[in-house]
C-alpha cells in the first residue's frame, strides 16, 4: 500500500467510519451513507494531509522525494520535542524547525547561562499558552516568546505554529520562524 493510500484509508476510517477503501465487490460493503459534514471533515483532513508534505531541501539525501512530518523528523529537518510538549500539556506531537531550534534553543538567542532544557521549555510553554488562549489549535497560530537576552532583559519574538496531519491522519504541530514556509 502506497503512503498516500495509507493516509486516505486512515481519513476514511476516522471521519467517514469506512473500515477500508479496498473494493469488496458487494453493494452492502462498497456503498456507504455518509453525512455531508462527515464528507467536509474528510475533505479538509485530506487537504491538510496534502499540505503537510514538505519539500526536502537540495543537498539532503532523498531530495527527489517529498516527505511527511514524520519523515522530516527522521531526516533531521525537524527536531521532535513531543516529550517536552506533553509535559506542558500539549497532546499532539510537536517539532521545531532547525532554524527555531538553532536560534532559540541551541543558539545564542536563548539566553546566557540557561540550560538547553530551560530554553526549550520557554519555546514549548509559550506555545502551550498560545493554544490555551484560543481554546483550539487553528491551522496557523503566531505566538510571542520572551527570549532572555541576559539575566535581566527579555526581548519578545514571534514564532509560527502550524497544525497539520501526519502520515496516519493524526494532528501534529510544527513550530517555525515567521518567515518559514
């Protein structure tokens, strides 16, 4: 089964309550009554799944293939921070782009003398608060992060959280710089 077939089958199961997309040569198994709102949810999920495919930058192994959120994590294009996100109360998988990781977690903008774990917590905790403020996660949410410049000063910066779907149709969140696609 191709990756796209697996994604579509998951969407059909979750949103349309259709156990398989394989033809079974039986009217009672191959035809289904489905409400229009279920069809709308399934179409939105399929559209979002298509949008979640990321272009692999030139110079990265496997650059001829598009990939999903999970593949971007596996290829090192995204840094999976789901464990920390769960501690902050976020129930979906979360990853940071290399730019966010390098600039605000592992880089100088995270604050002098602070541990990597503390800088990561700032990024994820700010995301959790932004999600809580809007009560549901929209497709794209810009949020503010107060970055410590030194022990006394903080500078506000904006990050972008993008909610999409992974291979299996489940939600996942990618935190990006505001200008990242």
